[in-house]
């Protein structure tokens, strides 16, 4: 099968990605497609594809045919925890340890917003041969992920761990 490179995510909500991840089957006997994703997240088919592709970008889901998807071994590991909060933290940890997103998140944490945007757009325009308008849309997604993860990290009371 032709493996199309998933360049950068277009799915804006980590919570919706997580909700979808929990519904994707682990074996070939269950069929899961874009229409299933769209129904689960209650969005258009196009948005369903964006969310599946975001999970593919994170290497949690793989395409097994023109229309079917299953969890990868990494995806199975992320959701294998029985305790729901730990399972969600596994998902966040998986996102953070992704080489490319880790690079972007570090920029988000250490650079002013406009500097982060400029560096991000330059990087993805060169790496993925994107137009500036597309790079800026991808920046919007990465910025939303970064803000959401940072908010989650700040909500932890380390003294109680």
C-alpha cells in the first residue's frame, strides 16, 4: 500500500483526538473508517479525516486499506492503562515525546509568540514545501495543542504527587 506522508496535523482539539483514539479497533477483524470517526466526533467527514490523520502523524493509528484504520502497537500501549486519568496522561506524554512536536512545544515554551510563529512557519515551509498560508494554518493547530498541554501541565500540583 502507498504510505502517504502525514506532514502536520490539522486537528485542533487534543480531547477530541483522545476520544477518537479510544474508539479505534486494535485488530483487523473490526473495520474503522473516516465515516466512523466523523460519527464519533460529531463532525464532518473532512474533520474526521483530519483527526484520523493527526493520530497517524503521532503514529498511534495506521491505515490498513484505502478506507480502514487500526491502532498501532504504540496506540495500543497508550490506551492499555485501566485508570482513565493515567490513560489520558499516557496520551499527552506520547504527544510530548514525539520528536517534531517536542521541538515545537519547546519553541512555544521558550520563545515569544511572534518569534515562535516565524520560526515554525519557516521550518515547515522548508521541510514540507508548504505555502505560507498553509504553514500558518498548521501553526494554529500546533499552537492550540501547545496551549492545551501547557494548561494541563500547569494544573498539576507537584507537591501532592
